[in-house]
């Protein structure tokens, strides 16, 4: 008995298919065309990273975090420049031993400065990457919220050759991020 409804459905679909597909005069039958509408959006993450208030706060925080070390490095650079000036201006009249000692000091301080500068850049890059990962988490949450609230089927972010203004939701994401509180910047949210 369970096969009866399926068989009846198969019979009706076989009999009614030519009528539904518009088959007349022996023309080849084609299934009906279905029209689907998708809601698609695009977000320019570069623009978001430049304009979101959270991104500006990250830059300010990193700047203040590394400001003291940067000042120390600049002071050491000035010290090296002063030694170079002294060598140029007084090097010809200095005793050979004193000149060699000053040149050695210059080379040693220069190599130490290069090492400290490299270490500074590495630390700065590590912290920046960490903060950007946290910020990307916040942006992803905003994208998900926008997608859920406005029933998007697809939101693209990277690798797009052309985007019309009609689907560019970047300004809306930036506005959402502006409306978020500071606590939203933490990845735990």
C-alpha cells in the first residue's frame, strides 16, 4: 500500500509533464526554468582595516607600546652619527691608537644597533599581526551578523575583480564596527 501514492504521483507527473513543459507540435521537451535570487554582498577589507575605529585604536595602542623603544633606538642612532662626525672632523689630527679605538667603538655600536633594530621590527610585526588577527575576528563577527540580519546568501571579501556599488556593503560594515563597543574588540566575544 505504501507504493500507491508514489505510483499515482509518477503517473500524474508523466501525464502532466508535457503540459507543464509546454510540449506541443512534437517539439523537444525541456524542463521548466527555475529562477533563483541570491543576495550577494562584498566587503573591501582593506578599507575596513583603514577606516574602522577599532583599527585606529589598534594603531594607537601599538604606537604607544613601541614608542619608548623607538626613542631609545633613535638616541643610539644619534650617538653613532656623533661618533662619525667626530671621526671625520678630528680623525686626521687624532693619535692612531685613539682613532682605531673610536672606529672599533663605532663598528661595535653599529652592529649592536642593527641587531636591536631587527629585534624591534620583529617584535613590532608580531604584535601587529596579533592585533590584526583579533581585529579580523571582530570584522568576521560583524560580517556574520550582517549576513544573518539581512539574509545574505554570500558575502565576498577578497580576490574579486569587479564589484558594483549595489552589492558593496563595506560602508555598512564600517558603520557596524563604529557602533560596537570597545569590549567587542576582544576575540572572546
